[in-house]
């Protein structure tokens, strides 16, 4: 069943969440393609949001964020943030074809409909 595969992939893509929490019981018990696309989008928003906050704090506290070790650390954080988005987009473009609602939509249409 494609929905089970999708849920497993979400858990691998966004491992920082406690999937044993009862919030995820519905996704485990009655998964839908559209629901799982929305879950992945929600996980992206939360994980990338936290990373962006950490990045902002690091940038503001850096003595010289444009050179040296501070620059390299900030660049690494930027790569991790962009990596979160890339993971989601790869997931979305792989699985949207299983959705009657989203299979013909681009991402802007998807994000407007899913919110």
C-alpha cells in the first residue's frame, strides 16, 4: 500500500519527530495520500522553521559572520536548511502522482490548497 510506504519515508526524511506520539496514530491507522503530503509539508515547516531560528541566532551572535569558522558553520547550517526543502520537494514530486487532488498541480497550487 503506497500510503504505508509514504509514512515510512516521512519518518526517515524527518527523524527529529516522535512518531510514537498519539498525534500520528491517525496517519498510521488510516493513511491517505493527501493527508501524508500535508504531514510531510507540516514536518518541513516545523523542522526548517527551527533550523532558521537557530541560524538567525547564530548569525546575530557571530562576531564576523562573513569569514572564518563562523562563516563555515553558518554555511553548513544553510546547507542543512536547504536540504530540508530538497527532501520535501523530492517526496512531493514522487508521491503527488498518487493524489487525485494534487497530481496535476504545481507546488504553488499545492501549498495554496493544502493550507
